[in-house]
C-alpha cells in the first residue's frame, strides 16, 4: 500500500508538468508496473501459449477484374489484364439474297466440315426462273442451228421463185398500165356509152317518164343495165389511168423485201451468225445467273468449325447480310486484351502467359502472345494497345465471349 501511495504522489507531480496526452501514456505505464510488482512471488509463471507451425499459403487463381487494361506488380514483375475469348476463325454467315428461311440443317453445338449445308431459303420462285432460262437457251440454240444449216434444194427453188414473182409484180405496179391496156379500157368506155345511148333512145320512144307504165316496160330495164355498164367502164378506165397509187407501190415493195430476206437466209452471213450466237450467249448468261441465285439460297460452311449461334427462326423473312449461322473454330481460340503503354515495353511476341478462366472454376490455361497491335487508343487518361494471345491448349473447353484474366511476366 505504501508503494501505491507513492505512485499517486508521483502522478500528481507529473500532472502539473505534462499535457493531457503525455499524462495518459505515463499513467498506463505506471499501472502496468504496479500490476507486475503486486504479483505474488510464489505464483508460478504462466504456461507458454502453443503455436501452430507456419505453412506457406497456396496460390489461388487471380480474380477477374472489370478493367481491360493491364496492371503491374512491380515487386514480382507480373502484369495482369482481363479480356475475352474469341476464335481465330469465326464468321457470321449470311445469305446474299433476301428470302424466307425454309430450314436449318444444323443446330447449336454441331461440328461441321467445310462445304456442309447449314441453312436454306424457300426456292420455289428461283426454280421457276431457272426453268424459264433453260427454255430460252434452248430456243436460242435452235435458232443458231437454223441459221448455220444450209437450205435444201426445194427450199432454195421456192424462195427464188417467190423472189422472181415479187420482183415482176413490183415492176408491173411501178410501171403503171400498158398502152394497150389503157386503150382497151377506153374502148370499153366507148362501147358502154353507145349501148347506153341506144337504151336511152328506146326508153324515150316508149314514152319515157311520161308513160305511166314505163317502169314495167323492157326498155326501162335495158336503160338501167346500160347505165351500170357504162359507170363500170368509166371506173376501170380511171383506175388504169391513175396507176400506180402510193399504197399499191408500197405493198409491192414490201412483198419484194420479204422475198429478198427469205433468199438471204438460205445462205448464212457472218452478221446473221454473229446475231444468232449472241442470242445463245445472252440466254446462257441468264441461265447461269438464275442458277447462281438458286445456289445462293443455300448456306454452306466456309471452314471446319462448331456452330455457336443460330439467327432468325424458320419461316422468318431475312435480308442480305443478316447473320444466319455463326461458325467458330474452337480449336483455335484467342484472348484479346488492352495493355497500357508502360507495360507494353516488357512484352514481346511469342512470350508465354497464363490464362485464368472464372467460368471453368479459375482453371489455368497456357497461352502465348501472337500479336501486338500498332494502333494505340486513350480512354480515361490511359493509353493502351491491343494484344492478342493464342491459347496453347486446343481442348481447353473455352468458347467465344468468356472472360479471362491474363498473367504474364514483364521484363524490366
């Protein structure tokens, strides 16, 4: 108790000289000293506390960060970055023409070879177009053969005879009536006029129009007949005198041209053969185009791979360029990450790295840098360059879109 009193006395003296913080520290130290001095001397010392042996911690997979830029560990020379898996051979395959999806030949997860069918459009209209183009080609070929084939003797004789007749008719029409034909027509007019005068005289002798029964007399009938004959003779004379008319001359010329064309076709000319051949070539091009359209209505695999995604459903209408089947080679996977420019100096093509995949329980997969980009971008004040890593384990179980944490050693 005497020692405790001395301690209190010292406390009061020190409190006048020290600030509040120092006083607290001294008080704590003093009380600890007093506690040790008051411990009974015959009490045994406390037993030592048992300790567990030290075990080196095991390495756990690195957690994936949301950042795509590399981070440095200056003490270990390790750089880490996060990115996503892509296939080195991946394509969204689309039709080159619009149409309605008729069927899929694959499903997601199927492994296909190059040239295997993937999907097809409705080809009803396309098949009709091909049939129409084939018919047009056959017709063009027949015309070419007809142009190339020599005419028979009978065909040649008939065409030449028709040409001669057309030429004679055109010449006759163009020349007009012959003098004797015109004279004959004039003589017919004169005879008809004489007969008309005689009939008129007989009609007048019988009383003419003053005779109330003149219409019943034979002289009246004879006058009417003579008048009709005279009108006909005058018309024939005028027709012969006014020939040829423009219409008659044009008709004769047209007949002559047709006959000449028929004869010309008997012997194929270079121009006719060229025209016929051009018709065949045009029909063949139309058929090839129709067949290409029919072929484009079917999608086939451009390379070996796995179907990872199917697009629109069966029966839906699609436009050209819309991805229908997404195909990827899962045996050639890559990871693309962005590495900041400070870390970039410690990396090189071919350098080994390790990928940690959260979707596979943090599985470690070996990889190596296969490409370092040549175009830097800046985002959030950080300048980075894209880096591509090839997965060294073909059967790693990863697929496009999965995230991965990349860890690689950086050289100083």
